[in-house]
C-alpha cells in the first residue's frame, strides 16, 4: 500500500539509513546515455522512443529512474578500500525501477549465472579489450582495476545490455560480508529454513524456524553446493526470504531508536560504494516511504551445466515482456 504520511526532512540520517537498507536489502554512473544496443528491441522508426511489441506501439517512460545494487562476494574483511579485488564477483544483483510519475517502484532480481555480454577492460580499466558471452557475475572482476566505481560501471553495462539497452542511472555495491555485520547489528534475523543444511550447519533444518546469527546468515544466503538443490535460482529464493526479514527487522529498530540509524550508517561505511550523495540517498528514502512497491520480479529462463559452472540462459520473450511492463507505456495505435 502507498503511504501518505509526509516524511520529516529533519530526520536526515534515518532517511539515509532507510534508503541504504532497502536498496541493499531488496537485496542498495551518474546519468549515462542510452545504450547503443537498443536496436535489440524492434522499433517502428517513426518516433524516437517508440517500440513495437506484439503488434502494439509503446513509448519509453521519461519518468523512469533506476538503481542497481550489487552484492560482492569479497570475504577478506569487507573493506572496499582494499586493492585486493582479483576474483571478486557479484553474488547478488538487483535492479530497482522507480516510476516517478506513477509513484511506484519495482525490483528485478538478476540471476548471477545469467549469460550475457560482459566486457573485459585493459589494465587500469581504461579501454575495452574484448567482449564475451559470460556469467554476469564476472563483469565486476573483468574491469581489471582497483577502482571500484569502474568495476561497478562495467557490471552496470552488462545489466543494460541484458535488458535491451534500458538505462541504469545509479549503482550501489556492498560486500557480502555486510550480511554478517548487518545481521548481528539488528540482533539476528528469524527465518523458516527452506533447505536442509545438514553437514553444513546442523542447526539449519528444513522447515524449522530459527534466528540466524551473522556467520550463519552468510552461509544461508551464499551456500549452493552440498544442498539438494544447488542451483542459483534456489539460492535466490533464500536471499529474497532473508532480505525481506532483515529489512523488516532493521526498519523496526530504526523506528524504535533513531540513534540506531546513525549506527547503521556508520557500520555501512567500510562495506559500501555508491555513486550518489547522501542527499540523493535521502531522496530515495522519501520515495520508498511514499511510493507503492510492486514487488520483486525475475526473468524466466533455463539453467544448464556449462564447461565449469552452471549457466542461466534468460528467455528473450520474458526479458522483452519485463522491459515493456516496467519501462514503457502504450503509445496508442497498432504497428
């Protein structure tokens, strides 16, 4: 349901905290030109921003603003100022789509095994040396630089290609180590276990309701191999479950004690890189407070074994339908 209460602008740090919490949870480049790959979507050619889908014309919404959240699998303490970034991949990708005219927000959960175009950059990330059809999780590492913002932009480019050239306006990356710190910070997170972790964590019995501690929470959202269902699709289910529970707990703590917001922002410091100012994050917080949340979607597709790892091939029709639903509006008239 859309909230009607007007946010109090004086609650600056609470606003920032709620914005970052939600962006990371449902899980949180400035404006870039629209990707050249837009041609993957059939266009009428009659008007700029018009596409034809299933015989109908659609126009790109000028009111759309997007925010990409990347969860990095870095496990050496979570300090993003570290130069040791070799091998870091994105375990979690979520794109938030804000419609500022309709005052609605939706989220798209992207499978890290998704096969799409990934650019490999030269040493220092100064130029493109090749493009490959690879797992989207590799885009961050393929930037080949210590500059975390260049790495985020390389991942952003792959997301833009995947979704037929729609623009990603902003990004935020967070190391998965924040799961540990964030879980402990809120005093643990209660979930009903979705998979049997016997032999990995005997306390995590399928169907049992438990309160996860930090390290336990990380195992719950990251583990794939050794479980009955080792696909990333199943892990994504656990991630969404944990994210929703953690978000609810964090927001509850913020409402109970405004000082907790300051503690949360301070804790985030060593784990997060983003392209926006605190003022912009506060604006996103206000949008989350006011906008109707339409839920989390994900592209359909198939998972198959690759030469070394599982690979997810998204269904092209599913991608087109998702893009039409979230980024376009009827333009009137048949093609």
